[in-house]
């Protein structure tokens, strides 16, 4: 889902490994944390810590 380089993370589809670009639709499987543990921050870092899967439009339609 993410590249290993901490400072240059690229958001990719969990299924097909497509690199997401600005304007792409992203479908995320995320367990909503408790109110006190609500994630705050830059979206790619929040997704890397809290999401289970991230899908592109095509892979989301398949599943």
C-alpha cells in the first residue's frame, strides 16, 4: 500500500498496486477508532497507520 521510504510515501491500491494521483477516487477500509484515538494529520500518514485496505475504483468494483 505504501512505499517503505518514510518521507516519500506514495498511496497505492492494495490490490493492483496502482499509484494514486491527485483527483483519483480512493476507497478505504478503516475501523473507526474511539473518540480519544481519532486520527489527525496528513491523509497518507493517517491511512498508513489506521486503514486495513485502500482500493482504486476498478478494484473496488471487482470486490
